[in-house]
């Protein structure tokens, strides 16, 4: 079949011959006059949802002239001699002029006749032999091979599904053309089995949709942003000048920090906007977001069904949808573009010391992604002082370890304190001096400075939240989001998810069969009740699984400790505690990483079962479920070590047993804080290095390696092939964008590690800082190189994540208070020094914490089978009465006194720190003063600019002979009244267009 180009309205088809299943479209021969091509008239159709403003004449030219409603025809692909022109590799249509704003892909299958022929000729040799044999026996009629009925039925069903998808695509694409979009198909690309539908939004469509979406666009007015004169602003400006070398070079800066005034776009007020370069007025991010809004609004309809692009993607009518990246990065011939600039100034590890180009990130990826990286930058920046203070606290512990009296008493062999066995039968008596190393190491993390550090980190969390709110407000001002409110959010809420539409359609069909229903069909709580019950049961079951696994690790520690005590190897018996702690922490880490991936899938499955109506509702429910499961998974072993281990042990001769002969674990003499620190260190470092970094780097490289091994091409051939791919084919090979929620989740769990148990691990902020420096560039490289470009989504804040952060910062105060009071020995040391010490020092503290036990009181079978020492009385860590008292082995009065002080410390610590936090929150305003002043000034300047432009237009009309004195006087009177009342200060400029005073003359 002769190769040809086909086009109707805005739809053109090239790259392959006419195949079965392609749309039926008229064609023209090379060199045929373009005047014969008929454009598609943009008309109102029942196949797309009506939107406000469609009744207006939005497609008129800005100069008051009416434009042709027909789409601009595509230039011919052939030269004058009939040869095919070279197709451009850039993000353009085949004419090299119209930009590709969005791409839809779909599967291509061979015609059914070709498929049947290929299936019959699967074994050519056997078929030819059979045909020759049968023809030699009978020559009455030609051979008619019979078809397998099952194969024929399968092929017929496959053909039906493919034809159904093709018809849906044809209707959907026709609706797109009726909305004014221009389409071009490419089914002859180098990616087999994939067809590409390229979409271009003409100028009229961009203007119409920008007005409907109320997009703020820059006007001609540019003003200088004056900085505040107070001390804080002067300090900020000084820091900005000092750190100027750290700022990325992302383009020319306007002199004097100039800013363009922005207004919601209106075609009737086009004279206010800077339209000197229409090609750059709407950037690629804005163009793709506009097309995506049109795609979501267009419907494919049939009786009782109404599906949008999300439904078509879910049903496989289209396989993917994505906007294009701006261009290539590598290669000498790569033209300068924002993507290449982001790679050089943001996604490269060589610029790790520089600030992020947040403005360029927002310009390329949208506000939602820009806010994430801005928040991550603020969080990483705030970790610097926390890391410095944490290192100082750790160094203080190192410097004072030799002066610590309790650890010196433990290490002193002259005390000759014999301790009771740590387990039944197989464990023997041991000397306290053998715990010298553990006691000295515990002092590094359990010293008076850790209390100060806990208070500091609680205030740090508040300062971080306040700093982020101010930074967020400044970004809202710079990005013109200060008036972004409920109207825009309601606009995006109108788009239902595909699964919700399908369920509503099924419910509608059931109700139609039962009888006619007048009310609007929607899913109720009764419809979702089975899903809600499933969610509650599964969430509870997953939390129970986490607890069971934690208990299993506890049994592992108990059993391996017993096995090592029974071992005959001296090396195994020498470092029992260190071996058990480290191996158990590693097992916990592996379990946490595996369960994290499983829980993420389960949370998504449960959220899908609930069938949320909108994407925002789906996202919030998914975040909540995932956070609960991952938080419980990560912190259950840590909570056990901090608050439960060593609490319900019992005493020698009367230990508490949990499963058979297994009894509860004891802490070392220096407490469980050291083991808590080891668990935190391994979990935090392991999650960051393995789960966050190694997986993000290794999995994409592993997939790339597997693709290379499956490919029959050499590396050089693949490189040459990649150079010849078109831009939309290159982007199709990239990974799909799945959102930024996984990135947020990583950082929220890390924030919990940094704040919740920081009293036991002061180096946590340092490790978090080092991880985030790598994480920023790693995520940047992933966004720029490895993922398709996301849809630019607007957002004024970070949403539910801020509430989670605020909740964690509040919980952190309570958790650290309990860690210091119950896990650390800070309170017992304090009570001893000021109540029981004879000289007001810590001398004798170790002896005060040890109780006496008469070895004759051991239960039968629990005494050491092979005792190392011949003793009559051994010691154990607890506050109990001695065996010679009237109430032997009962809790002593010292225990109750210390418990009372512990509880008092928790109450005082919590209230003092929260009071200080609230005071800091009240002291620092959420909106910087200079931003408030600039917002106020911008509204004044905008009104002044608007009045001047309207006056200039009125003068031009008067000069041309048009004059209306009565109208002018009336408008002047209205403007004066408006200025006197100053009602504009409380009105969003998005509503200005509806005022009569601002209607065009």
C-alpha cells in the first residue's frame, strides 16, 4: 500500500501504511493544496463537560477580530519531488513548528488476517510437507486447512476488544478535535507495538483554558521589591550576600529584585499582559497542564457510561499519557533548555554544596514538586545546627567518660561485686567489672547533656516548623499563590477517579434495571461499608503481624543468648551481649525493609477498595494508611527496647516466664539505653543506605542492565539507536512518575528517628544531614533523567504532611521525657545525689542501685549448674528489700521515691518544653512583615496599573472618534467610590473581572 499522510481538522496520521484498526480518515496526495483540507470547528458538544465561560466568545482574536475556527492544517511531509522530508527529533509536530504539548500512547496489533496467517505458519516445514502429501493423494480441490475452533474464538475475542478500543479512541479523539486541540499520530516509530498520539494546543485553546482555570500570568507592569529595614531582614540580606557563591547560576536575574505583577488571565483584558512573545507566554509546563485539564474534562460517552482520560487509561484504551521533557541533556548538539540547566545546576553531585534552584524546579515540574524540594532544603538546612549540637553533646560524653564516677565504680576490680546469673541453669555468677566497657559506652549517650539536647531538639522542631511556614509564605508570594484558595481547589475536585466512575456506572445500570431513578447516583457509606470493614481488619492484622515479628526477634535474642552461654568456644562466650544486640538489630532492619514494601502495596490495595471519589481523597487516605503501617513497623522494636525491656523481668528465684522456659530479657547494668542506641543507629543507617539510596540507585541500574542483556544490540548500536529516537519515544522509555508521596514518607520517618528518641542517640541529626545531602541530588537526578515529566500540579502548601510533622514534634516531647525518666539513669542519679548520698556526690551510687539475693532462695532447677564462684549472696539491679529484712525481696521505699520523681520529671519536662514551644510559635509570625507589605503594595500597584491601561485605551478610543461622556462620567464616579471604600483590598483579583467598573469600554 502506498505510504501517505492523512489529516482531518487537527488529526494527521503518518509513519506507517494504513493498517487494520486505524481511524477512517480522508487523505491527500503529496503536493495537494492545503486549501482542500477542512479544519475542525470548535463547537459545543455533549461529549465533554460544560465549563463556566464556554458561552462567551473566547476564540476571538485579542485585537477584536474574529479568527478562523478551523485548525491550522499541518504542512505536507513531502518535498516537491515527492520524497519524504526528514522528520524533526525535537518536541514538535512533523511540520517542525507546532509544539507537542502532550502524548498519549496505545497498543498496535497486526490485522486479524495477518495474525491468523502467522499462527498457522508457525511450523513452515511441517505445513509444507503435509500440504504436499495431501495434494499428491487428491487433486480434486485446493487444500483448505481447517482452523482450530478454540484459536479462532480466542482471535475473534481479541479482535473484538481491539476494535472496541479503537472505536473508543476514535470518538475520544474526535471530541478532542471539537475542543480545538490538534492531533497527529505516529504508528511507524522504532518502538514496536506502540502508537503515539501527539497533541498540540493552539493559541486560542490556551487562552480559553487559561481563563477557565484562572491561571495567573505576568502583566506588563514590573516593580522593584524593596526589602524590609528591620534587623532581621538586614541580617537575612547580609547572609544572602555572603552565601552568594552558593546560589546556582540558573539564568539572568532582574535588576533590583524586580517582580512582574500577575493577574488571572482574561482574553478581554489582553492588553494588560506581556504578549510580546506569544511562543513563550505559556511555557511548556503551563501548556501541558492546560492540555491535561482538557483531557480530564473530555468524555467518551455511551448509554449509562461517561469516561474520561483516566478511565480510558485504566481500561487499556490508552497505555500511557505524559508531557514531554524540554529536550536532551547529553550531547554537544543539545540545545539549551530548562532540563539541561537543571541537570547542570541541580542534579549533579558536583554542586552538592549549592542551594537548590527552587524557582527553576517550580517552573519545570510545578508547584507541588517545587514545594517538596523547598521543604527538603529547609529541613536539611535546619539539620546543620542540630547536627553540630548533637556532635558537641557526644564529644562531651567522650570527654567526661573518665570522670564519670558510676562507670569508674563498675570498672574498679576492688569492689569485687558478684552478680546473679542472667539466665537459669546454664548461666553462672559473674563479676560486675566485666560490664566496664558497656558502662563506659553508655555514658557517651547517657549523660546530663542529653537532657539539654532533648529540650534543644524539641525547640528545634518548633523553629523548623515556623521557619518552614515563613518560607512557604514567601514562596507563595513569589509564585503568585497568595490568592490560591477554595475556588481553584473546587475546580480540581470536580474530576472523579476512573474507578469511582466505573462503580457509579455499574450502580446506575443496576438501578435502571430495578426502575427509573431521578436522583443523582453516587457511592454512599453503605456501598463502601465492606471496604471499610476490610480496611479495619487488615490494618489491625498488619499491626498484629508487626508485634508478632517483634516478639519473634525477642525470642531469638533469648535463645541465641542461651546457646552462646552453652557454647564451648571461648570466642563465642566472650562477646555474648554485643553479638546478640548487633545480630538482632540487623534482623529487625531486614524485616522492616521487607515489611515496608509489603505494607505500601497493602495500603494502596485497601485504599483502592474504598473507591475514593477524587485524587486528593485517594492520596490523603493512602498517606494515612501507609504512615500508620510504616511508623508501627519502624518504631515497634525501638519502643520495646525503650520502655518494655527489663521492666517485667521479676527477680532471681522468681523470674517471669513468657513461653515455656523463656523468660523476659534483662537490661545490662548500665541500662537499655546502649541497646536502644545500637538499634536506632542500625535501623536509621540501614534504611537510609539500603532502602532510600541503594534501592533508588541500584534498581534502575539493574533494570537497565536486564534490558541490555535481553537486547540483541550492542552498546554502540543501542547508543546510535537512542540518538535517532524522537523525543516522545525517548520519554516513553523512561519510568512513569508515581508521585512524591514516597519521597515525603522517607523524610517523615527520618524526622521521627531524629526527634522521637534523640535523647538516646544525639548523632541522629548528623546522619540525617549526610543522608539528605545525597538524597537531594539523588532525587534530582531521578526526576531529571530517569522519570517522565510529571503533570504540573498546583499546591499552596505541603498538605497533610505538615500535620504529620506537627504531630510528631508534639509526640517527640512526650517520648523523650519518658526516655530520660525511665530508660536513662538520669533520674536515679539525681535522686541519689540530692537525697541518699552522704557527701552530695555520686560515690556509692552503683552499690545503691544493687539489691541482695540469697543463693539458697533459688527455685529448684534455676540455680547455676556449673557455678564459677562459690558465693552465698549475689547482687542484681533493682530496688528491693534484702533477704534479711522483714519483707524480703519486696519493692523498697527507694523504688517508690524514684518512681514518683520519674513521673514528676515527665510532667514538668513536658509542660515546660511545650510552653517554651508555644511561646516560640507565638513569638515568630507566620507571615514575614516584608511579604505582608509587598502583598499590600502589589494590590495598590495592580489597581493603579489597571486604571492607567484602561485610561490609555479610552483615550485611544476617543482619538478614533468614539466618545461617551455619560458613560465616562459614570465610570469615573464608580472608580472614585471604589477608591474611597478601598474594597479592593479584601477582594481577590480573580473576581475583579466580574465588576462592572472594570468591563471594557
